[in-house]
C-alpha cells in the first residue's frame, strides 16, 4: 500500500513517519504491507534511510502538485498546516495553507477516483468564546481564531467529501501536544512544552501564565497512536459524522511544574520562571480545558493516564533517559 503524509517534515509528521515505517502490519482494513511512504512538506523532509520512504517537496497550496502527490495513495495523513499564532498574524497565508490546501487535497483525492482513506489533524481550537464548563461531543463549533475557523471548515469538508463517497475521511480534534520536541514554535501554547523541555535540558524557561491555568493535553506518543488507530477504524465506526475529539488530560500549569519537580527534582523545577504575560494569559484562558470525549473513548482512543506519564515518556523518547 502507498501512504502519503503532508507536513511530514513537522514535529508530528516526522514521528508518524517513523511509527509507520516501524510497524510490521498495515493498518486494519488494508490488505497489503506498506510499500511506499511519501513524506511531503514545503522543503523535502529529512530522509529516514528506509527504502520505502520518499521525501517530496510539495506546497499544499499548489493544486497541480498535490494531484501528482496523492495520485495513487491508499491512505493520506493530512498534517500540513501553519499553526495558531502564525495563521492569526498572516491571514492570507493561513487561508492558503490551512483552508485552500485542504480543499486542494480533497479535490485531488476525489479526482483520483479511488476513495482513499484520509486522516485529518484538526484541533480543539475549533472551540472558543463563551463555552460551557465541559465540552461534550455535541458542543457547537465556535472558533475565535482564523486557525480554528480553518480547521472547522476543513472538518466540514472532510465530512462532506466522505458523505459523497469521494474519500473515507476522519478528522481528529487534537488537544495541545506536550512535550513538543525541538525548538519552541509560533503556537501560543508553545510555553506548555518549554516549561518541561528546557528545564530537563538544563535551561531556564519562562512561564507566561499563572499556575492555576488549566490546559487540555496529550503526549506525542498518544497522538501518534491515535493517528494509527483512526486510520484502522472502519468507516462505520464514524457513521455520518467524521469528526472526533481525542481524549486528553486536563491539568493546571502549576500541576505540570509540580510533576516536573517530583520526577526530576527541585533544581530542575527551579529553572521555570513565572512571569505572567497578560496577552498570553488572555489567549490561553479562552481555550477549552475540560472535555467529556465520550465518542472518542467509545471508539478506542485513549488519553495519557497522568502528566507524569507524559514527562517520563519525553525523558525516554527525546533525552535517552538522561536529565541535565
Ligand atoms: N502540535 C500540536 O500541539 C497540535 C495541536 C492541535 C493540532 N495540531 C495539528 O497537527 C498537525 C501537525 O502539527 P505539528 O505540531 O507537527 O506542526 P508543525 O508546524 O511542526 O508541522 C507542520 C508542517 O506543515 C508544513 N507546511 C506548512 N505550510 C505548508 C505548505 N504550504 N505545504 C506543505 N507543507 C506545509 C510545515 O513546513 C511543517 O513542517 C497540524 O495540522 C496542526 O495544526 C497540532
């Protein structure tokens, strides 16, 4: 089988590529083993030194290039996007990549006529504004950012192209993924990773929100497992509505730093400096933090069991078990 990942050079795209190459069996519902994995991104993503992996430079905003990219794909993971603060700062670019790019991909898959399976990385940024205390599976989509609006629009399109039988799509609403490996990015949530990642690497980190700020989180390990699980579910598991909120963990930023202290000690936790910044505090306060993701749980998606599990997984996966 042939799998395509858009945004394969990004944080999750790279991890997903490695996970797919490491699997012995194809996702459920596919008869043939992985023969080709195309990793597409603006710049060709790094080669993963596996003969089945083909890095490709492709701009998702270019319809013709996208048609060539997915011509004979059996399964596509659509991760290419520009993130929240970036899409807010550059409206045209956000629309071009996050909305037009998604439409290009859907049109290309439709033109191919093979009804391939598509897993789309959406976000809980589809919720915003005056929200109920707990988000349920029937809470309306009320995005308050361009990024959230683009993800919500993408979900509706995935749903409609699936209803028409052009694709077999599924959209996952991702919580904030923590701990992000590598450098901080332009997302307003980037501090949630920095306050764990930097102290563990021996560096200081600034926390721009107060300790009582609650967030809805999922680890890289769990989100990659969710992508693979979503790809293997039968269409009937989704029925007429192709979106699902991924189960996550609600935790305050204060609890996050206390967990860091428990796992790595006082010296490491003291590397976090609390410097609340009104602008970031206001953005984060607008994000939903409490969810009852019954549909996702009933479909077999799973959250991390504790924030400690998330910190320990980061130390194991990214630091080779060593704390600075
Ligand atoms: N990481 C999170 O916390 C989080 C949370 C919710 C949703 N998501 C979604 O999950 C997906 C992956 O997230 P990530 O953290 O790996 O993001 P990332 O920014 O690390 O990766 C996104 C990739 O998309 C690529 N891209 C941007 N414009 C492109 C274009 N025009 N053509 C082709 N590729 C382009 C970028 O070069 C980048 O490598 C995104 O769609 C994101 O919106 C992520």
